């Protein structure tokens, strides 16, 4: 029977008291910790949890190496200060504490706003002792980020940074990993700070000097987390061909690029084009039956009382008078139209001059009839019902009236 990888002694080392637990367990435990750390770091870039930043393992290692280099020599330390992306917070070390309710500083020398007359209760320590608060104020972390409502407690030997206060004050999230923690801006999803784990505590090691990502380079290292801002056209393409006002808003509030472009995008007209609006339909005839509009509606899902599925609608252009004929089949339209022509000629002593409809086969098949009677046949373009808008709007009105009557009569929904 096989072993689970979590309990495989040859990989993780033998437990204490096991006959095979010898001096070689130390190196194996070290190698196992290294592989476990690699597995955890690989999960950073693939995990899709709450507010986990999308940063690669190599980038995190480069950031940590940059932080380590600030104590290595004068050249790397000066570079960390002069480069615009990564700032040296201060000579003091801030501990990121998730158990602290307030920021606590052991000195008030860096306070730019201080209240020496604050009457606050003493700070309660885990040991049960009390520590007096001598002042309360604000101090800068760098040229961009500040800590407010910082309590000055001289008896403290360390400076504590409250996680709850920090996330609310900077509007950020803090994600803790086995060897570091990352500060991520909630609005832009950018990485704005980095903390390094040392002796079981997380120390603030780097903080962005502008409201951008941490982008620091040295003479020998590649950028740890580098976003190269290009021209307006590039960001226009990246953002799905956003409009220029949207690009200006994004450039002003989030990204650092110039939202000005004199080049016309050839893709935008193809992707965003819309059909031009049709002009409103007006009466163009000067007497009844000079122009009539015709269309067929159906098929309806239920038979009418006269066993009809369709209805033929005829609208006079001048009077907007409407005739409706119920039909069981669409091919009945030809005989109905011929009868209607005779009806107009007999009852109104007038002749229909122009007939407008869509490209339905029932109307196209009457072309010879129209020619024999001297009627001009006008049909709309394919897939353009707006050109037959008079009778189309009449259909909408008829259906709205029918629906209202059904709701008023409280008929079952099957009708």
C-alpha cells in the first residue's frame, strides 16, 4: 500500500524516537522546509482568494532581495532612497501587529501634528501591566502615506502598526504569507507596500513613494514589479478601446500616462457603429387611398374564434384608417387584397395609387396584379422594418390594446 506524501518519512524525515532517526534528519528537514516554502510561494500566484495580489514568486523574491540590500552597502542603500518607486521608511522599524488596536510609537520626534494634553486611558499590555500615553498625533511614513491617531508611549521599545487602523487609514488590504506580507490598495488593486517576516514578526520593509506600484531597480537587479506605462493608443487598446473621456479619467486617477492622441482609431467605428435613426413618419399623401400600407402579423400560438392564426393590416396613409382581416393561412392575403381593391373602387369611388409593404412573398406575388391595375408597388429593404413603420407601429398599438383587454378580463395566462 502506498504512502501519503504528507506522511512519507523518506521525504519529510523520521519522527523522534524512530530507529532510523539519525543525524541526517536535519538536512532533510531543511530541504523539506525549502520545498514547502516553494509550494506556498507558488500558491501565491495561482490562488484566487479574497484580495490576494496577482504577483509572481520571482517578483516577491526580488523585492525581498532589494530590501535586504539596503543594509549591504552604501551604493545599494543610496539607490533605494533615490529611486522613485521604493522608499526607505525610516531608521526605525515598524512592526505590523494584527493584535494592536492603535498605532503606537515610542517617540514623538517625527510627529508633525501632536496633542500633548490628551487624556487617554493607559494602554493595557498582555502581561496585565499599564503603560501611560503621553501624546497623540500624526507622523509621516513617506511623502505620500501618513499614520494618524498614533499613540506615543515612551515605555515601549518598539513601534507597532495596527492592522485594523492601517487598512482603514490607507484603504488597503494586507495579505500575510509565510515569509512576507503585502499591502494592496483596494481601489486600484496595486501593491503599495511590503512587509518582511523576521523572528516571527512582520516588519514594514518597503512602501511606495507615490500612488503607483512599487517599481524599484538597482544597478544589477531587474525591476521587481514593473509596469511600463506607454502611449494613449496602447492603453486605449488594452482597455477594450475605451473612449477618450474614460481614458482621461483613468489617467488622472489611476495610471500615469498622457491621455492625448491625435490618431483616429480604425477599430472603434467598426466595433461601435450603430444604425442611424430613421426620420419620423409623416403623412405624404394629399387624399385618401393615394398610399396604403400593408403587413401581416402572426403566427399566433392559439386559434381565434374564427380559427385564424394571422391577421392582415391595411392602413391608409392620409386618414390613418385601419382595416384588419383575420386569416387562417398567409396565402389568403392575395385574395383579400384583390377584394379590398374592388371594395375601395366601389364604395369610395377611388383608386389605390401606391401600395407599400415589406418583402413578404404574399405581396411580391401580386406584382403582376399591381402592374395590370397601374398601382405603384413600393417595398422596404431587406431586414429594414423601419421603412414600413406606419403599419408596424399600428401592429404594436393593436397588440397593446389586446393585451390590456386580456389583463382587464383576467384571462388565464395561456391566452
